[in-house]
């Protein structure tokens, strides 16, 4: 019979911190509240009181019980009796820095106990766990603690030993994670490794979502999971892409001719769909981000969207998280705002040990293949992304009968770029087939396929 373990944390220190903050002058209180986070308080009433203190500081209000109750606006902080219990913990000569450090440590302990330790214990208790299996939860726990410690830089022997340790870590747990396309995997340095961000750019209508569907399909065959934030499409659109790609049944038939499907086709559809019944293989989140309602300025909607996005990442479970498309996530698209948001996204990828794949439109008036110049003016995408992929369909420009899609790499750190791989493209069946590398030509000419006359 399993024994339930109850974990109790002493929150008296939280009351001491809050009581001291309440007695501080407005400017001093502002500096301390800026160094804290609401989620570092374990007691829900203390979170509300901390939120009230922050709002009072924003509005320039001095501390008083009446003002506290007014600013609370009905939020439950325990009422005036509990507020006075908090104030009773005030220590005139308290070392606030020491109390804040203890508060942060307690919050970290609680997070580790709830979010990190269970997976480690599960791995330890499992009879077939290998040493490599143990390293995953240990590594995640280590990274979470290191993020709070702000470890100092390495030098001398520590730098050398650290590099040897990194190589040993990569040997035990390779960082490379497949894109699903073998031709891309052979040439990409990082693939979809955790802690990185990849940008996939193309003109609208070229096939970014179809390419994403192909990645999901091919990765599912390797038992690799993907979460999609579907900002322009419904979940059923992605399932249709997956079913068409897996079965070869045209999407039009799945939409308009369901009644005429044969027994064999229905069986093929069932087999294709059942793979995605496993929640670890695919999750589709239909657009959860803020729209224009409520009168929020674009910069504030960026903040709210990123906070909500982080809450989904914190759930874990998916090594690849794709956003289709970037413009729906970022309402404020000024270059400096994009730069800040891209930096925040990369930080989230590292914090939650996931790979972020961001689909992004280039302009409809773009001529020729996508280039770095096409996205350089859109803020920090080109500057901060370690890997930038692109899609192109030459037939859309040249009106050729043959439909192909070129999958290229415009930029990657620690690896060659640019390069392009051509696939035969069946848009009706959402299939990419027969990948082959294109020759790169000089003089600004487009790469071409041997014997294909550059089509």
C-alpha cells in the first residue's frame, strides 16, 4: 500500500518579510519588491498581500491597513485579523536580506519537491532504469538550482574540467534531437535539441503548417512528442494534414467525400489517427493568446502572452514546442519589442529544457527565395536565433507544372549555411518525398538540381 508523504513548510518567515516591507519607506519597499516574485510566497494569502504591496508602490501609496483593504479589491488576504497577525511578525532590526534569501530558498525547495524530485524518485524506483535514464531528471534538477545560484564564471583548471564534463554529458545524453527529416538531420548541428530556438520562415501559403505536420508525423514514428500552439488553424486541420500525409488520402476527400471512403481507406485513417491518441505524442493548443479586446497596449499583450506561454511550458512533457505563427504570439512587432521577446523565448527554452520552433511569415511581396535580409528588418529574429530554416516553392513563381518544395537552412551556428534540399511536394496529400541536396551556385543565382534546369 502506497504511503502518502505530507510536506509542510513553515511560512512564518514569509510573514516577517511582508511585515518588514509594509514598514519600509516607499522607495525602499519598491526596490525590495522588484527583487521578489509573487510565486515565491507559498501561502496564497501572502501572494495576495505581496501583490497589494506592489500595486500600492506603483500608485505611490503609503502603507496603511485601510489602503491595503481598498487596493485588495475583494481579493482574499485573510482579512484585517490576519493582516494584524502578519504585522505582529515585524522585527525592528531584522536582517531583511537574510529573510528574503530564506524565502527564496524555501520557494525553490517547494518547487523541487513538487516538480522535479518525483520524476527522480520514479526513475530510482523503476526496476529497469539505466544510468542514462537517471541522468535526465538529475540534469533538470541541477539546471533549475543553477538558475537560482547564478554560478560564477569558470577559469583556469575549472574551465578545462568543465569542458571535459560537457563532452562526457553529451556522450551520455546526446543533445541532438531529430527534426523528422533525415536529410535535414544530416546537416543541422543542433536539430531540435532542448534549450534552443529555431525560426522557420516562408511566404504565406508555401506550406509551413504542412511542413510542421510532416515533422510531427515523422517524429511520432520515433516516439518523439510535439506540442503545437495553433494560432491560425484548428486542431482538426493538423489532424487532417497528419492523416493525409500518413495514408495518402487527399485532404479534399477527408473534407467533402467522407461518405465515399472505402473500407480500406477507413481502416487506414483509423490506424493513422490512433497513433495520436497517446497524449505524449501530440498536443494541439488552439489560440490561447490575448486579442485586441480590453484596450491593452501591444507591449502589454506581449507580456501577457509570454506569461501564458510559460505556464504551458511549465507543464512539461513535450521536447518540441511549435508556434504557428509568430505574429499571433507577439502583438507588439516593433524591432526592439521583437528583440526583447525573442530573448525571453530563448530563456524559456533553456529554463524548461524544450526546443521552440517558431513559424514566421515573410512578406507577400518577397521576390525569390527567402533570405536573411527578408527577416533582418523584423527585429531580433535574425540576430538571436541559432538556426533559421526556410521554405520555398519555385513553381509558385515560375508557374511550372512540377511542384517541389525546397527546405533550406539560412543560418546555423557551428555548422555550414546556406544550403537547400528539394522534395517532391504533393500538396493534396501533404507529403514531402524524395529529398535531394541542391547545388549552391555563385553570383546570387538560385541553387539548382542536377538535370533539373533550376526548376
